[in-house]
C-alpha cells in the first residue's frame, strides 16, 4: 500500500502518541507491485503484491524491544506499541544504547516517476510481447521477469525526527536458450523511470547473445584478462562496499582491518582511477534520501583516487570512535571512463568477455575472496574482436584484486547484478587483468 | 579433536540445559486470531464464486498469518529482540489456461471480492502471451486440519529464558578463548487457511525453531582471524529442540576449534578422499540433488533466475546419478522436517506422497507441483508446492530431501579406517553451484586430515569442488541409521519475485573418493 507523506505523518504521530516508553522510533514501509514471469516463450505466473508494515522500537532507559505488524486498526496499533514495550521491559540494559536522533535535514527525493506508477498489467504484457515474438522468430526459448511497482517509507522518533521517501521501480530481465541447449544469453536492468527500461532492446540484446553463444569451446582455467560487463562489476563491487564497515574492521575481523590493530581508513588500496561513492541525487542511479537510524543520505566517497575514505559507522561505534555516524549507502556509483564497450573490446589482444556472474558466495572474509560462475554469454576476444563463445568458468577471485587490476574502464551505466536487485547501482564495464578462473563448468 | 563430543552435540542429548519450568504452560497453536472455520468458509465462498463467475476454471484462496520472533546477542549484550506478525491473503485464478494472482492484507469480504477480480483481470491481460495453456490434474477435495506436533510452543517461552541461554553461550565461548561470539534464535509460527474450487477447506499450523552462534578468534599481530559457526540446524520443531540441543557446550567446543583452526596447517590442494559429516553433506544434497531434480527447472520455467538443470526429462529412469549407496527420498512428513506439512499449497495431501528421487543410484523421480506430472507422463504430482507468504504465488519447492542410511551398522570410524589420504569435513561453509548444477564448490567449518585410516591434525583453507554426477558416483561407503542427522535451511531462494523456503535434509556420514580439494588462502591480498 502506498501512502502519502501526510498520511505517513498521521500514522507515525498516532503511534508515537500511544507510546509510554522513554524513547520510541516508528518506521513504515509500503509497496504495491505487479509482476509478470515468462518462460518457454509464454507467460507462466504473474501477480500483484500490496502491503504496508509498521515497526515500533521502544526503549525504557537503555532497555529496548521491537515489534512489527501489517494491521492498522486502532486496536492493532495499540497492540504493537504495547508489544514493543513489553519486550523492552523484559530486555536487559544495553551498554551500547544510543537514543534516537532528532530532526534531520533531507535532500528532496528523486526516485519517483509517475509513468512507472501508472503502469498496468496490460501495458506490461504489451511491452513483453515483442520480446517473445523475436524469440520465436529466432528459434530460441526466452524466459524473463518484469516487475513494476511503487514503494514508500517513513521514520519518526520521539525526539522529533521525521523522514519520508517514495520511489518507483521497473525491472526487466530476459534470458534465452538455443534449441540445442548449447547457447544462452541474458540482458536486464532496473530503473526508477519505466521510460528508460526498453524491454524490446533488452530482449534483442539477450537473444543476439544467445545465438552468438551457441557451441562454446572449453578453455583452460587460469588467469585471464577479462572484460566484465556492468552486471558482473555490480555484483563484485556491491560485495566490497557492503563489507566496508568500521566495527568489524576495528575488531580485526574484516578485510578492512589493519594488521596490528585499527582499520584501513586513508590507506591507498587501489590505483588513482578507482573512485566509488554514494549520492542520492546521482542522475543514473538515484538512492533513497535517508538511511539507517533516519540519518540523511548524502554524497559520500568510499574510495577516492584509490584511497579508502569512509567506512560505515553505527551510532554507537561512531560515538566510541569519536567520529560521525556513517549510515549504510542507499546507492553505489563507480566513476567510469569515456570508452564504449566496443572500444574496450577493440583494445583487447586476448581476453574473456563476461556477461554476468551467478551464485556468488564469500569464501574468505579476510581477503574478500569470492567464488561464483560466469553465465549467459561468455566469449573469447582476440585481436580486438569477439571470436567465439567459450564454456563457463568458476571463478575464485576478490573484488580487491579486481579493483587493483583495472586496465581500462568504460562509461558508468545503470547495472543489475546477477542475483537480483539490491540498491541502485551505476558502474562501468571493466577490463581487468589476471582474473582467476579456477575450473570449467558444463552449464549453459 | 574431540569427535565423539562433537557427534553427541550434534545429535542432541537427553540431558537438558538449565531451563526453568516455564515450559509447563505451552499451549499449542490455534487458528488465526479472529478467523474461525465458518468465517473462512464465508470468505472462500466470496472468492471462489466470484472467480467462477468471472470465468476462472480453477481458483484458490490462502489466508496466512506468520508470527516471527528473533533474539540476537553478542558477547554480554542483547543486540535486538524483535517480534512481528504478518497477515494477509492471496487469490489464484486460472482463466483460459493462464494464471492470475493478487493479494492484500485487508481481509474484508469486500476486499476479497476486489482481489479476486484483480487476479482474474491479470490472467485476462496476460493470456495474450500464453503459448501452452496450463492444465491442472483433478485433485481430491479435503476438509481437514493439520497441526504440527510439538511439546513446547516457542512463543510461550519467556524472552528472559532465551536471552539467558544465548548469553550463556557467549560466555562459554569467550571463557574458552573466543574473542567474539554472536548468538541468536529465530522462531516462526506459520498458519494457513486454504480453500480451492476442488472443494478443499484446510487449516494448518506449524512452527520452526533455529538456535545458532558464531565464534570468532582474532590474531591482530598477524591480521588473521577465523570463525566457527554452530552446527545446530533449523528444525520444524518446538522449543524442546532448543532446550535439548547442547548449545553452551558446543560453543565451548567451537571456541577451542576456532583457536586450533587459526594455527592449523593450510591444506595441500589435489585429489583427496573425503569423509563428509551430515552437517556438511546436507547442503551438498540440497544444491546438487534437491535443486536439479525440480521439474520446473528441468522444463525451463526457472531459466531466467535459478536456472535450468542437467537432469533433463529424457534422463528420467536412465541417469546413473550416484553409486549404489545413494538412495534419496523426498518427503513432507519427516518428524522435525522444515518442509513437513499436512497438505502442500496446491492442496495435495503429503502423507502417501513420499517418493524416491534416486533409488540405489538411479534417478527415478522429480519434485513436482500441480499441473506438472503429465509433462513426464505421470498421473499425479507429489506435494511439492509452496508459497512463502500470503502475497506470493505457490511454485514448486523442495520437500525434505534426505540420503537414506545404509542397512549395515557402519560407524564414522569404520568409514575413516579405509582412507589412506583424505580429509574429514564437518559443518557447512561457503557454497556455490552453477545454474545447471554441474560444477559445485563447498567449504566447511572444521577439517581434519585423515592419514592411514586415522584422524590427524586440523587443516584450514579447505574447499571441495566437483561435478555432481562424478561426485555422487564416487561414494563408496555410508553409515547406518545411528549416525543420521537432519540438517536444513531456513531460507532457500527461488523464483521471481524471489521466495524463500524452509527445507530439511537428512543424511549420514559418507565417503567419497578422489575429490578435487582447493586451497582458498589468497596470499597476495
């Protein structure tokens, strides 16, 4: 359920008025989404989801409890407040308790597009049809997912903080397979503005890749120069940023820990060309205007000219470390170059093009070593041209090595990782040397 | 290493931890608050009659209520206590062979009518994209109630009691040398009312419990650190499972093992024989047998996300999936199983629907939801439909999938005694497998060298990587029933929008020959 800022304020005021705790934080999260799945060139399942959730965190002194509900009758509101308070009374004093924040200043949101909000099941079916028709025409089998929706969120505290944000989102992913089962391709992206989604273009790209990837040859596993398309970069970079947290680093149990104690802040980790930041007003991948604890999202450089400039600091750890609290990012942007992907390909004497990765898991948190596989379009590049499809590889590699071994980068574009949509991300395709493929996979 | 202690810990014990008699009052879950059978029948009439009137050939209504509780601690501190309820309904309608689905958290008769209309509307909007109309097999209608048997409803146990146990776990770990210990418990109480146009009217209630911890040992001088996670599995059980599991003792053992692991010798990569404990093997079964034998994947319905399968339908009854020691059963009736339930989310009765996926190494059946059986010339599906929420569409999900114990009473020591150069692996670690389920790589929690039939020193940086069929065919020995352990996951992901499913996997220790072992230490970072 999508509610307005006025309605959100009315509900949070009402809940705060019911609170008898010393301090209270109220959050609301709502969504309304419509989706369409297809496979074997036809529709399979579809549906509408519509919900609104209320969460109450109450504290007596430093004793805290939380309760959630998705019912909004007066009785249900009173019940969830009492439940949070009941838990808080049973809880133990928390030596790390930090009171809720007071009023904050937020940037205006830039993630809402009326055109997306007006989408209907019929318009989604119409936009999908050309993809299925092209798949049939090219004698490949397409499968995909189209998800369009709206979301809203609000946070209010007994100290006077009130934040509200809303966004729209449209996601279209399509993969296809050849009838002989030897070729597969994929394309996909998400945007706040459905007008930028272009399902037909994505479908054409996926189907072209599918046809071109038929009959892959095996190459020996080893270290390769790789051209990682934005989806692949998105997955590895998101893993890196997601672990950039100060406390675990200071405690000595993270890649970001410094040998001998402390963390790697201000260390030069990567070449000058590496710049990674968050900015809720980024034009390609705008993020939410507020983050954890109701703290405002603002431009924040994580990596600046290769140096680690920031880590996430929880309110408690910030206080203990005598620093400002740094909330989790609400988007990730990696600055790119000016080259097109074709220009990057043209610069490669011998290398592997990776469309996307799959089933990425952490192997060693100390080195951020990850494992996973290439999928849906892996090609050999020779003398500046894509020459043939190759079998998929399993990689064992760290995003730290990826960022250290960049040979060239293309333009930063909106990207969607292989394992689903997280926060909005804009990354360039990267040309990376010495990327470790450890074994071959027969999977197509 | 104290393997015997470990095995006893995993298996649980009749010796309870210190627990007060708060358990004396433990009411079993009852029907959804404010929704008795008659009220649900009335709502079902609204949905099913509207769906029929609007042109649906089949429809069902699911009303679900979930109560979740989580308690998390680290060291001497309670990090968070959270309780939530989630309530709503979904209507599924089949119109001209095309599905439509809609949902809402407003359970009024008016809204049920509107949502039914929306479900039919979506089906009608999308039928222009239909290539192969969906045909459902006729199912019997059931009027029944199924309530998971348990001794202690976790929601009747005081929070103080849970906090005390978790802080005792952290204290035990730290006293035993751990620098950090995070621990937690999650409980879910799931209730579902289901009515279908086939005449079913069902109420089901079940509970899931998941206690766990993770200890960390740090050597700041070298910059190295290591962890050892609890081997406790989530279960479809009441609080008696948490009470009887020796979490405090395991935490102490884990702290010792983590310290040993920090100083352990790094593994020499290469082909090695492996003896794999069920606390690790359950996940290998899940990924390399559970998923590839899902019929919707094999047919291509999940191609865009979860992937397809190397187990194509022409291999049914022909594929030599594993050695003769490998018989894998699918069920939704096993005691303590996370997938255990009376009826699946298509309304198929699970009792009597148990089936062998692999029989003495031969691939013999797929997991199926309603409407899929005829695609492999079978007469009926086998109870594998599940939706993780009232607002998600039921899709084919795993039942409990388990390796059947060997008939002979073989112990772990006997398995190990026939290994000259190998590794004994305990607990699940990092896991990854390709989208057709050929190439996998799995880590673990604790690794021991095996030399000349005996367990030797601890190893670190171990992962095993292989090809599914080669791996299962390399099995040449499994233990008997005495070593059976039920592992599992709270959160198996599949589908778009992604749904999570709880599922259990039973196994006994098993021996595999010449498996590729990797060294995961990356020295250049």
